[in-house]
C-alpha cells in the first residue's frame, strides 16, 4: 500500500476494540516501524505497539536501540520489538550480512545493553563496534524482544534467548502445540522460567466474507508463503504435510518463473487463481474462517494448543469488530 496514513485510523480502531497489541509487519517503503510506532503512540494510550517483524541487522545497533527507546518514551513503555532471520538471498541483494544463530544472540544482547544505557565494545559475529552508547535514554524498560521462528533451531533460539516467539501464519493448532512445547523445553534447558517466554500465534482471519473475497484474502496470502523455495517446504513439514504437493502450486501458470516474492509481481486476482492448486486443508485447516462463532472456535483451539496471545492477521481492525466482540 503506497499510503501509510490509513494505518493511523486502524490503530485507533484496534484500541477501541480492546485488542491487546497492535502488530506492524515492517516493509520498506511506507511501513517503517519507527515512524509508524511514533505515530501510533500519539493516537493511542493503552494498546501495545509491536514490530512483527523488523531485523537486527537492517539498522545499526545504536540506531535500532535509539528507535526503540525513543518509541518507549513516546508511548510510555508500550513497545515490543519482534525480529526475524529472513532469507540469505534477501540480505545478499541489499548488501547486508546474513544472520547466524550466534549473530542473532549477540545482536540481541547488544540491543538490550544499549537500551539500558550501557557502553558496548564488541567484535564478533554481529559486527565490529569499538564504542557504542546511547547518550540519553528515557526512564522506561527495555522493550521485550520477540523472535519470529518456524523451524526447530529457531524455536530453540527463542526459548533460550528471547522474551517470546512469534509463530508463522498458516500453522495448524497441532503445529502451534508442538512449537510451544519446543520453545518451553528450550527455556527449561537454559535455566529459564518457561512461562516467561510468551507464545504469539499468528492466525489469518477472514470472517463474513463472500467466497470470492475469502479466497483472495486467505488463499492469495497463503500462496505468497508456500511458493517461496525451501520456505514452503519448511512450512509444510512443520504442519506434517507432504511438501511434494508444492510442485503443483509452483508449476501454476501464474507462478512459473517467479523467483522472488509472488505478491511483488502478481496481482491479487492472479494470486487467488494460483491458490486453487493448494490442497484445501493447507488453507482452511490453518486459519480462522467463516462466521464469528466459527472463528472463535478456531481461536480456542490455538489457545488450547499453548498460545499466550493470538496475532490476528489478514483482516484490518475495522473488519474484526464482530469477531472480537463475540470472542
């Protein structure tokens, strides 16, 4: 979306509905987390404001910590920072270093130390920083750091080193249960309280839509994840599905030859057409669809699976009123 201003009204509506957290999926161009977090902080007063996600290496460590603490000061401590690994090909394309488990852990430590006002001298996998320090910081806590993970190594990393895990869209409730168990087991192995690591399950929601619109909102969105090489296989594996079924999707005329993100080169209608080649279970079994009561039933399944909070994805706050009021 080329205009970021509608997000302001959506933030206000999210707080009016009583939602706990406003998650922003950062995308370069018109969805810069720092700018929007500052704007959201001035039109809301209680809802938490979370990056879902940004990246530890896309900003200099001092700049990311400065952004976070400035936003903490503006929002009276309502900021959460979700970070992810992304894919190596993206980092090569933009000339930034790839993430490793060690660099992620060290970068998280650098971030927290800077937010506490400490001086940091570091030379290691996360970079070379002879002398870092924030000159002024508000009297606010370090924002929680949440790690976006899907595979076993990422889940272990979240349990051992982060304040929470943000699970990927289109996980089934059973996959969320297995993921939550892996995160909490890793926390215990690290000597941490497993309940201190919060599980955020991302659930695609589409309620009360006509069949064509639901197919566009949900099926088209599913395509953008499943079509990515290696990532689609990982998502299928986590859900216990046969990754060989991805071949039919990727061979679809609308996707043949697409090397990057499909949503950057294909229209919504074209993605919806491609979604017809996905097994129905891969969409309907891993999202909240239908009437508000049907969505609520799916929400309950995710909570019973161990999710501490559901991140409602795919619908804007103004489309969630009836669903949230009945939940």
